[in-house]
């Protein structure tokens, strides 16, 4: 069958089972949008900014594990999308982003809306393509979807010149992909797995260090089985929240800069660290020379470049975590004695009794932690939680009762303010059965505030809960702790009326200052099922604690701060 390059793009979406594309049209990608107009096989959601289109595709991908898709045009359309690509790249999120480009004959001439898109995206994508003929387009599109969601997932960028979208060629969509230079290892080395299992059984103070790879690989159920069988305590990174249920007795909480005291102390005192799918990020390790000084390390990861990248590993295992665990669990069960770790568990329990993760509630002003806990009490498993970046993000990770994988949607590696709202739209599109909550700050929410229009028009009832402290809160906290309270450009006292802003775009708004008002607002927003903004006035000077200062050690945490 012969067709234009634009028709090929639409056909590829159908063949890949895409049900939603987020995007924004423009001149260079107009041929693709013309063909999109003629089809009814998948839904296109028009965002009001290209960054939001990619973040929404990310939210969809993070909530489902499927490949998220976004269409943008050339020049500024693509450069607006770069932050989304970088966000997905840092967190290993599968995306295919298709951008228009000026005709091939104009590339390199500084034509209208021309930019070297593949040159820019090279640093923040798993792979990218500049398509030079319609003949190669079916192969490239098939490879793009395969690369995005195989091995270590990531975003793939396909840049298509406008003349290629108009060119006619034979459409033969490949049934399989064969890239000689790309063969991810999925099966772990059996000998190494056996050694790791023996190390687990011989350890006295082991700890499971769970990373985002557990969620990407779909192996949370296997991890739960392994933790239950061994009764070995576990910590989660920011990207792994929800792997274990919040009430699992083996879960010590989040680890790292704002991790719980018992989680960080467990990492510091363990004699064996079983690292399943983390990347040893600096916000987890702190000072590398002091990280896990007393521990042997098992590291399972599908990306060989991640193993030994920052920390020396004693038992490296390259492979898909799900496949590795299917082999490892029976071997561990043969030799493990859960009672052996009882003394270790008691030590960690004592650490939690000494310094539990808590906060000082108030009847005079709303505490942000209370708001998050209250949403958990009222909605729990009914909600999927997205966040922007800052204090509210850390409080959410600390205090929301997560119970299942893909319940927590956040920008971890890049730390992108403005991520939360569009991501929550993608979540709602992917999971219409869930309440889509976006915890945000009064700084972050304004960075993609235009998506109020998208959410209302596309009937994506996201509930935005603004923890409003009239500050760029996390920056203000650092200025308080380390810059002698020189609050340079962090005071956000001048603000829009968020209630009227929501109403102006067709949503509903609430401003709350008491616990009773918050309960009423949240229940009303959920019952109405419309786009909502709940402007929650919280304690201006509340800090995120515990805190490991940048470059500090996990065992030397700031547990309180007094003026």
C-alpha cells in the first residue's frame, strides 16, 4: 500500500495501539494533523503549550507503563518540548515525541521556524531520528516504539521534515525490530544470582534498596513476595514509592535527603545492600565516600552502565529485574531464615521510636503535612497522586499512604516545576477510574497554568491542591538554613486569585484556611467531578525534615530546626 509520510504516522499509531496523543499543531507538522483530522481510531488532546503536551504524555506513560505519545511542530514548538523530553529521560519514561521539521532542502539555511532539533535532543533522549525519506519512516516509527519501552525505557524523538510527510512511498510496517547494536540483556547470569542469594542468606543486617526500576519492570509483586518471604527491611527511593504498601511492616519509608531516620540509618548500618533497580542518585547516597561503608552491595539493573557507575558493587547482575527475581526468589527461599534478622529489625524499630517521621500539628494554621495525610485518609487507593517539585513534593512522598505501583507520579531526576498539572491530566486520561490529584505549590502551579483550559475542554477533572505558603518554599528553606535568611526573590506574596482563575477557565475554585473548610472543598470537588483548584493557605515557615544537607552523610541528618 502506498501512502504519504503523514498517513504513515497515523497508521503507525493505530498499529502500535496508541489511544491518546497529546500535542500542538504548527506549520511543519500540518500534513500530519490533516491526516489526524480524518481518523477516529485514537484521541488527540490539544494542550495549550508543547511542554505540557510532553508532560501529559509522561503522566499517561507513568500511570500505565505504555508508551506516551506527543506531536509538536518545528522550531519553538520543539524547543518548548525539550523540558518534557529531559524530564522523561532522567526518570526512564517511555515516550515517542514526533516533531515537524522544515523541508529537507531548507535544513541548515536558518529557515522560518528551523532549529537543529535532533542536535538538541541528542543529550536528553534515549535515541533520536531525522527522517530523510518516507521510505524509511515505517522502520523508524517501529524502532522508536520498540526502543522507548525495551531495555531501560526512555524517550525517543522522531524529527520529520515537512516534505517527507507529503512524500508518497510504500508502507510496510515491520512485524519485528532487529537493531544489531541494541540487544538488551534480560536474563541475569545464573551463577551471579546464586551468589547473591547466598549473600542474602548469610547476611546479618541486610536491607532492600528499592528503586524506580522495580516499577518500570513490573516486578513489584515479586519484590513484595521476596520481602515477605525473607522479612528483610526495605527502603524506597522517591521513584519507588508504592512498590510496598504503606502499612507493610518491613517498609522503613523513603530513603535519602528527606528520608526517614530509620531508613537512612538502616542504609548506613547494613552489612548487605540489595539494590533492585535504583541508580544511586546523589539525593539518596549523600557523600559517596561514606555511603554504605559497611555493606556488600548486590545491584540488579537492566542498564549495565548504571552498575558501578557511582558505587562499587560486589554482586553485579545485569538483566530485567522481573526475570532475575523469578530465578532469585526460589534460591533465597531455600536458604533464608527470617528469624535470623530479628535483632536487626529490633534495632531499626528502635530508631523509628527515637525519631519517627512526624510533624507538629496546629489548630491555628493548616500544616501542609496534615493536608496530605487527610487526602490519604479520605481517598487512599481511590486516587493517583501527581506532584510538582518542591516542599510539597517531599511532604507528599513522606506522608501520603501509597499502596500500589504507579500511584505516585512525580519528576524525580530533573525536578521539573510545572510538571504536575499536565502529568495529572495524562493520568486522568489513562486512569479515568481514579481520582487524579495534583499536589502543587503556589510557585509550580503557575508554570503551566494555561492547562486549566485544556483540562476543562477535554473533560479531564484534575483536582489541584495548592499548598500555598506564599514562597518558593524549598528555596526559602535552604535560604533559612544556609544563607542566613537572605530571601532573595523567593517571596510570592503577590499572587493571582486562584479561585477566580479556575472559574475564569471553566473550573471550580476553593480557598480554605481551616480543616473543616478543606474537608468540604475536597469532598465537593470529588463529587462534582470537574477541574478544580483548592487554594490551601498553609504555614509559611514549615520546613521539610529530616534533611541531609547537600554533600552530607545519611547518618548525620538535621532532625529539627529552631530559630
